[in-house]
C-alpha cells in the first residue's frame, strides 16, 4: 500500500514539474502589452471666430512710418519741426484712432506686439537733434519734459497701453557732434532708449548722399556708424538704416551695400532700410512684385526701401503727409493693417488672401488664417484656415 502511494506521489510531482515548465515556456512567449499611442500634437494657434467678428483683423494692410526731425517750441510747425504741443496732439490723434507704436525693426521683421483690433504705427526720428532727447542735468537724472522722449514717456504714463517706442536714426562719430548734442551723455541716452523699448538705427557716419557713393564707400559709411553706436551701446542690435536724403543708390551693388556689408572689421545686416517721405508701406507679409496692391496709394512691402510719411500741417490735403494719411485711413479702413492680437497668426480677410506671400509667413514661424468678415473660418490645410462664404 505504501509503495503504491509513493508511486502516485512521484507521478504527481513529475506532472507538477511538467506543468510548471509548460507555464514557464508559455510565459517566455507572451507578447508585450501594446504601448499607449503618443499624444496628438497641440492644434496650431488660431484666432477665434468671436475675435474675428469683433476686430476684423487685416494683417495684410498698410502701416504708416512717420518721419520726425526737431521737436522745438521756438520753431513753427513745418516739414522739419513739430512743437511739443503738436507732437503730443499727434500721439493723441493716433491713440484715439486705435494706433499703437512699434519700432521699425519690429515692423520689418513682422514682430509687432499690438493688441487685437489695433493698428501699428512707427515713429522715426532722424539726425539725433537735442530736442529729441535732452537731459536737464549733467548727471542724466532728469529728462526734459518737452523733448520727444519726455513727451512720449509722459503720454505713455497717461495711456499705459501706448508704449513709448520709436526708432532713432542717429548721427554719431566722425565729423558729427555727439548724438543728441550733449557731450558725455550719449551713452546714458542710448541705454535709456533701449531700456524703454526704443530702437537705435544708423543714419550713416557723415550723412553723405548715397547716390554719389560706390558700394565700398557706402559700406564704410554704414559700418563706421554701426561701430561707434556699438562702442557706447554694446547691446544695441543695429538692424535699421535711414538712407541720407532718401537718395537710393544707382547701382545694384551699392543698393545691396545698404542691406549688408563689412568695413574696418565691423559687419552689419539691415532688415529695414528706410527712405524719406511719401506713402504708407504694405505689411511685410504681402508679396512684392511688379504690380503692387493699391498702386500709387501705398508703397510695396519692400523692406529694403520703406517709405515714410512726413508730418507737415501746412500740407494737410497733400498726399505724403501725416495729416493726409490719418484722414485717408479713416475713409479707407479696409486698407489699414489691423492686428489679430495673436503673434503666431497672420489673420487676413478672404479678399486680401491672394496678396499674402505664404512662404514668408511660414519662414517667420507664423500661420496664415483666412476668414470672411462674417467671422467664419475652417478647413485647415497646413498653411492656413480657409474661410467659407
């Protein structure tokens, strides 16, 4: 009896071992549990239909680039001077009409941080006169409230959503007096301008007529100017140039020298080249071709020859002045740049979509969104959102 029981136990043990081995082998062949699918990428930025209906953005519209010189009480309001009172009135007129200040570099590079429904405007100052930026003391502790910078900061204090931004095309070094005409205070002025969000641009070294210069001479003029600016403001990114007298060079090589070059060990690259006065300039996302949109009324979106508008109360009814174009955009709001408030999106009404250079939009890391004025948009195709009629 005992031997038979032992036999059953031994058989049971062998069966147990076989069963365990089978389970072990089946475990080796078991497939791994499927991994969770990777999360879907976040949808690209888009302006809501509510905002489209509310603000009707048009980031393919035109932008005014204003050209100021002196801000002096003792001179009349003319093409070269604005009294402090009139300059403040300019700011108020712009503000009340929904404009907000940006620098020329921000405009040319399409980096305009403007609230939804507002329109960028660029204030530029040529020749770095004392009345543009003046300190009342040698310690640079008090800014003259009647100079351009003092007036801009005072206006911004009353209207916090207006930033005291402008582009100052300075003459400094070479035969020039120090920029803004106060010896020993230029470095402090440059630092202050950068601190409040302004841009320091080049107006050349000696203010010679570029039409009469070779490409090499133009490189010396611009590189020399950039060098002396950087000596006092190492953090300044000098990427905007105002050509003296607005005189476009004759040769292609000389014109290219306005955009980039090198001389005396200083390299430069200008993303914005400004001329003198005439018309508003189309948005930098608009195609540049032989047939410009609204030909004759606004300038093409050529950032190497940006036209500017000259404030001149004596010629308020003449095209080319600030007074004329403020009224022009009041009467033609569909031609005016209106922000969508989203830095990652270029929103345009369907009627303006054909003007947009989509390759430029993509190169800027932005997304085109096309919509109807009813505020409807749909149909993502990787490039934009197409509106439906």
